[in-house]
C-alpha cells in the first residue's frame, strides 16, 4: 500500500515539474533565441543552433554606431518616463475625486473611462492623427506622450480608484481635522500609503509606452524622433535584399533588458500592489 | 474654551432624516457625553459639531458665532476616532506634529516642545520614534489622544474611543481620559458612547439621544434619580431598571412602576410580591437574582455580596417605597 502511494505521489510531482518546464520553455524560448542570435555573426546566423556557439559583440557595436539607435533609445526613455509621470499625476488626482468625492454621475463616469480602453488603437488612429496635427505636435515626442497618456489613463485610474477606495475613511477625516487640504491629503497622506499601487501601475504604463508600435509609427516620420520599436522594425541592412537579423536581435535585447531590470527591482512591490488593489485586506 | 450652542439642528442623508431638530447647549469646559442606542444619531451629531458633515438646517454656534460653514480646523476642534485613524506611514512623533506643521507659523522647537509635553502627559514619550503598527491598541489610542492634545483645541471630540479596546484597557483608558479632563479643565469635551458606565463615570452632563432627538440632558445623578421618561430610566443604570405594569402597578396608581434592582429588598416575612428565583448571578462584590413574580419579565434584585439562593427558591420582595418611579401610559413620569 505504502509503495503504490509513494509512486503515485512521485508521478504527480514529476508531472507537475514537467508542466512547469514546458511552460517556462515555451514562454522564454523566443527571447532566449533572440539573445543567441544577437551574439552570432555572418552566415552563422542561418545555422540553427540551440546552444551558444559564438560570442561576438559585433552586432551590438553596429547597433550603437550605425544609424540613430542611441537617439531612439533616449526618445523612448523620455517618452515613456514622461507618460508615466503625467499619467500617474492625472490618475492620482482623478481617482481621489472618483473614490472620495460624492457627486452625481460618478459611477457612469467610471464606466465611460473603462469603455474608452475598449476601443482598438486602429479605430481612433485617424481621429487622433487629426487632433495631433491640430495641436501642432506632429512628429515630436509630445505627440506620443499625448497619445500614450490617453491610452494609459483608463487602466491607471481604475486601479488607483479601487485602491484608494479601500483606504480607511477615518484617516482622511483625521487629516481634515488636522487642517489638511485635499492636495495635502493626496500628497502627504495617501501617496505614501499607495506606493505599491503607484509602482505597479507606473511600471505597466512604462512598459506599454516603451513597447508601443502603431502610434509611434504613425505620429513620427524622422529618424530623430522615432522610438525604438519603430527604429528596430525599420533597421535596414547593407542592401534591399538583406534583413540584418543580427542587429535586429541585438537591438531587441538592448531594449528589453531595462524592462527586466525594472521589474526585478520592483518585484516585491508589484506583487503586493496587485493584490492590494484588487482585494481587501 | 468654547461654549457650543445647537439651535434646531437637522441632518438628512437623502430622504432619511437622522437628526430631527436638536437644541442643546454645551457649556465652556464641560465634559458632555452623548449616549443612546445604536442608530440614535449620536455619532452623526458629533460629526456635525466637528464639521465633517454638513448641517442640513438649523444653526451651530461656537462662543456665540455661527460656524455652520467653517471647516473642522477653523472651528478649533480635535477629534479622537474609534479606529484611532493614525497615519500608518508616519512615526508617533510625525503623527502628533502633523497638524501643527500644516498650521503655519510654528517653529520647529515649538512643535517639538508641544509634542513632547503631550507625550509626557500620556506617557508615550518612549514611543515617539515608532510606527503605529509597532504599538498595541491601547498605545495607539493614546497616540490618537496625544495628536489631539498637541493641537491645543478649543473643543475635544471623542467618537467611541474605547470601543476597540479590551475590558481591562478600557477601564484604564477611561480613568486616563477623566484625568485629562481634570488637567485640561478649560477645554470643552464631547464624548460619544453607547456604554452607560462610561457616560456615568466621565460626564459632567449626559445627553441621552433617541431617534434623532434629545430625550433628556442632565448630570449623571439627575438622570439616575429623576429620569424624564421610561426610556432614560431604562437606559441609565445597570442592571436595567425593572418595569412592572398591569395589576402589579395598580396599587401605586400608575400604568407602570419602575424599580431599580438595588432598590428591591428581600423580606424575611411577607413582602409586597412573592416569586420564585429563576437565575442567580454571583459577581463577588454583589449579585443579581432574577425572580419571577408573574409579571411580563422577571424582576432583578441586586444584593450586596454573594448569596446562596438557588433556582426554584421562593422569596418575598418589596420595593423601597421612596425609590420607586411611577410612569403614565405615554412613559412620562408621575411625580
């Protein structure tokens, strides 16, 4: 009896870890292959291998020396950072109103905000293009910041509103009794309590802005204003018939690494932030 | 330092009227306690005085000046909440100094002095660098009281501050609040509770509320000895006053007769009423025996010290004739 039981237990464990391995391999493999390819050069590129065979930094050198990739990287950093700051500022103030101030049509407004995020990008592309042209910010980073902020806000507002709603009302009332204005309550009382939620939403907004392609392709035309996803897609090789896989992969790795580092730094905060915003306690 | 006057004060939440026209005067330096069953509007009344809720109609005056539309800090109030409501991310010191920092015009040294003075009063000086989560419930409530003291308010408001504490701590903190009132005798204090022991022990005057209206205002002894209604008579005093009606009340010439447990005597010989003991609670210093005399509810008799009555024992009992309360049909006293 004992032996069969142990075998069954062992089988279950083996199956469990086998499944884990499958999931990890499937999700990590594309990125792994990109890294592998980025270290290859010449005709090596077209030989399929699954283990590192060469370690050439030639592709990385090319990425940073040819074209305007460093400039694109700075553009991306600027656009994504400013989007996060702007979106968080607007979302924190908006969610204070939506969770704490009683006014008519509050629920409707929240639903509308959510509905905005249901439109596919392509549906609003033409309209947004007109707005951006009208504002005179076409082909500048501001066009992207403007568009990304619009698309990040529904999500940030929703998460922060749920989070703020769970903060005890007495703390706010104690602050009112202490003579705090709404601005002081937001910045000095609520924000410190909301770090996990702010970090989580901020990071997700950053990733969304960093990786966005369609708007970036549409609202910028020159190499000087492009962000990295577009720049990578438009990387060209020595001739019309050559796709520079090595450089593309190197560029992709360079672009992804900062995100991975950011996520690792804020990992703990993200986990507590996601649960804290969603469920009580 | 402030007298408070409420004139026909009303408060509605949507269609529901919670405060239905309250007239009340709280004197300078007085300790006023609002008591009443849950839902009577006592907390709402306190929040109206604090300024956290808007007044629907009526007038509120502090020192003769209308304050209806003033913010809490402009009214010069400080409040202690049931759930402590400390700022979780600030140390005890920062919690206590927060109000003063927002109120411009205090130097750093002055703030430190005032925080330390308040901390000394409450013996929490050794906790000034800790975060609220590192403190016990009683310590947290002391910090909350300290935060209120530091701001040197004209009016001190307490919203059931002891409800979250365990029994032993509740008594200790109650004594501390009484001491605080003695030390700060010029500050007007208003205290909300549903616990009539807290009301009796702390109050200069008690205001009994019922369904959004003032039922009676008076000193604890006035309410105990001369209740203006059956409701007040039943609410003040522990154990609850015995109300005996029907044929038992007829000899007294009233609808209902009220006798407190401590005003019942067990007679050796024949008494006014006879009944069987149905339950006996020995508390050591005193004891309550429940006697079924045939009235609607059993009669509670409070005896000094422990006793040996058992369920089923037959006893004769009588009320002290000069301590009975007679009530008419409407529940009003006949004097």
